[in-house]
């Protein structure tokens, strides 16, 4: 069976503002249509700088231990992206 192409897909990377998460986001940015990095740390200007520097679609604040915040982010992204 052939592997499915990631083109046109969206990747949501948690911990995407630093370390392993940032490396994963950077690796995905050329393989998928849009990479969104979610991270607990960093203020809005730092997230904007990260998004520009890494050529990410956006960097958003997220505490992955907060289930309602995760659900809300996924819902909001679905609405924004037409999913």
C-alpha cells in the first residue's frame, strides 16, 4: 500500500516553541500545508517571532493538561480551516 501524501494537511505540534517540539515543527513545515505549534510558554510577541522565523502557520498558547483548552483549540482551528 502506498503511503498517503501529507500535502494539504495540517500538523498541530504541542511543545512547538522549543526543543523537540520545535524540531518536529520545523521538520514538518515543508511536508504539510500548514504547521501550527502549540506551547504553554511564551508571550504573544515571542510566539509571533517564532512563527515568522520557523515559517510556521502560527504559534498558539496551549496548556495540554487543560482538556477543555485542547478541545477548544481543535474546534477553533477546524472552524478557521473549514474542517
